[in-house]
C-alpha cells in the first residue's frame, strides 16, 4: 500500500515529492539482535525481531532528523513560480537537493532472521520532500505508564483464551513496555498524521503474514518456513492484546497536545489527525473512522 501511495502521489495531478521509510528497515543489525537474544534468554518476546526493543532507535531518530534537515535546507534553495502562474517549485539547479541515505533491511538473510544492509546499499533520496511516509506494524502503540494498570491488563489476558500473553512472564512484558516509551519519546514527535489499517481479527494477521512470506520466497528464494511464520506471528500477539484496543479508540496525539496548542510551526490540534481504516480479510475497506 505504501508503494502504491508513493506512485499515486508522485504522479499527475499531485506531482508530489514522496519518500518512504519502514520500521522494518530500522531493525537491529543481526549481530545486535543476537546479542539482545543472548542477554535476555528468558524473554521469548526478544528472541526474534519485531517487538519494541528490537529496533535501532538511534538510527531511526538520526534518519528522521536528516530528512527534516534536508527538507529545510533544500527548500531554502527552491525558487517559486511568479504569482499568477501555476503553483510550481523548481530547484535552482540539479544539485540543489540534499541527499539522505535511507536505511534498508533484508529479512531473507541468515535463514530468515534478517540483517541490516551495509550503508553503501541503502537507497538515497534527495530533498526537498512534500510527504514522508513512515509505516510499521506497531507504530501508534503507546506504553502503559501505570504499573498497576499494566499488571491488570496482563492478568486479564493471561486468563483468557488463546492465552498468548499468559505464555510470557510479566517481567518480559514490562521490558517491552519500557522499550516502547523510547519509541514514543524519540519517534512519535516526528509524526504529523496517523493512519491505522485495522484487521478484522487477530487471526487475520497469521493469514496476511503467511502471504507476505510466500511473496518473499518467490522474490528471494529463501525465508521462513510455515511453522516458523506461525511462531513468529505468535510472538507479536501479546503486544496486540496489550496495546491494540487503545489504538483503535484513542487519538494518537491526544496525550501530547491540547485540543489547540501552539508549537514552533504554529497552532496545531490533535483532532482530525488520526484515521482508522477498517479492512476485511481480503483487505477491502469496510469503514473509516476519525479517531478522537
């Protein structure tokens, strides 16, 4: 969907400069993920990439800052069409844009465990940008700051079938929850609007992830087996159980902004910035909800 958005927004009549970045491209390098796994052998939630704690937070922050800096610098070198002409922006010369290397991760490496590609293999984009699309499965999850509330959620789901959360210790969940705070602090401040693609059920996640892996096998000739995919997806379920319901009903920006706030960019509001798209199993749109 992100690739199709890039194609649509870049083409006429929009003609926007669009760049995309995925949370998947910000996973820890293989050696660092292995070190994390060995450091916490009792925490099954950290044995494989995916959950909060398995991303390179610093790399993500640096990339966001680089994109913003390239945008500011490049825009200062842009000349605008004369008043009365079509709104057109054109660089002063072909070298006016500032280049930014965007991280890239190959999930097929190391028998499906994946690894970050060398920097020289990262795609390079050139500012200025009109739109930066940032996507990822857990983007929008917010940590539970009250320890008693977190324990209450844990105990509630640990007793209910299919008991995904109950297969892990509360200490393991606490570690994920603490890591999520860093994502909020470091990355969420860069977000302007948020679109949530909502699956009809958690079981659908298994189906969609299996489709993704079959596509990876077709393109790369390697990847995870069917059983490995099931084990992989099951590791994500505890986070869904803890954080998903809040994401469905509570505006992502509500905690950080009053209904009308003033920032260095001017007046902003949290209203109208969080859209939920409810999908069916075939990914057809069922309904749209402005989350307030």
